[in-house]
C-alpha cells in the first residue's frame, strides 16, 4: 500500500514528466523517444536540469500564493503554520508577503467605484460590514446587524450601492 506522500510523488511525476521530457529533449538535441540513447551522464544531467526548472516555477508560484494570502490579511504566523515552519521562517522565506501596515489595516479596506467610496470593516467576530458615500453625496451602510461572511461579499453590496449613486447612471458611462 502506498503512502499519501508516495501517491503525491507519483501524481506530480506523471503530471510534470511530459514537460521535463520536453526540456530534456531540447537539452540533449534528441527527440523524446530517442533521448535515452544519449550518454547516460548527459541524460541524467538533463533530467536534473529539467527538475530545476520545475522547482523554480513551484517556488515562484508559492511566493505568489504567499503574497496573495498576505494581501488578504494573513499573518506570517498563519503562513508559517500552513507551510509547517515558524513565523520567523515564513518572514524569511517570503519577506514581502505581508506589508508592515497589514496589522493596522487587517480589518479595514477601502473600495472606490463609480466616483464614490466605501469602507469595508471587519468585526471582532470575523464578519464584514460596510459604510459608503456615493458620487452623488448619498451615504449608506450595511443594515444594522447585517454581517457578511467575507470582505468580498460586503464589497459586492457596497459596490451595488456605489453603482446606484454614480453621477452618470447610463450603462455606457460605466463601461468607459
């Protein structure tokens, strides 16, 4: 019986081997079906080089995922826990993933649409609400007691309000 780690390794190998094979073929100058006829040292070095390319891309995608998590308010402690390392290790691995002002603004975001602005606010419970001022000067807020599950959901409601209170409400003006 295979372990989950073995299954993952096989799945990754199966998914990435065609790409690695293409890289090996280019490096060796032989077609993929004849590539193994080359000098064994050259073949194995081309395998190593192909996996290095894959490793670099995984690192790039990982850094992008960390930056995205940080932009949504994740802390280095949370990222470290997800990656299985310490907070300090996460800060060292992805130094720019969390902005220094993230803690001060973690539960507060600003949305500017249709000439108006809305502020999204996170409650201590984790839910989100909003307050806004439309381009026409109208003000509104989420209904008292309304709490949205995500910032995106609160932003959708705030955006609908800002859309209704844009100065030029014609569909053509909104697409410009």
